C-alpha cells in the first residue's frame, strides 16, 4: 500500500522521470493479503491493549473461564467476542474508530451483528 507522493527509478540502466504515486493497490494484487495481515495485526494489538488496561473484558470459555476469547480473524472477516456490557460496546467502538484512523481501512458499521445471549 502506498500513499500520495512521487517516485522514479532505474529502468534499463537509466533513471525514469518522477511520476505520481496514488494511494492503494489493485484488486487481486498478490501482495494484498500480506498487507492486510499487517493491518489486522494492528487490530490485534489494540484489542490486547484494551484488555491489559481492563477496559474490555473478553468472553470466558470453560467451567472456570480459563480460556478468554476477544476476537477471531479469518481472511478479511473479524468476529469480536466479549462480555455483555456497555463498557465493552463503547470500547469496541473506540477501537474500531482508532483502527480506521491508524490503518487507513474503513470499517463497514452497517455490516454488523450485535447479539447477546
């Protein structure tokens, strides 16, 4: 992924003229999944930080809740799991907005499902 700027480089032993680089990569680019993994790692860091600071409480699994699940990621899908409380809801909203700012990716807030059982 690259941002607005100018670049030039060697081509057949000669330097090319500078050209404008615009934001993004083409769909189907083989580098795309790896770049997304880097961005997804950022989300993982934000989630861990929110749990370390006790502002997000993950979903406990097991009879004594010995395993905690905060999120699962596969390809470009993310499933967020946590205790049912308003602090978690506000924390997730803040994490997703911060993730958008830092990564440049956009979260589709219309494509969500909030379900508390």
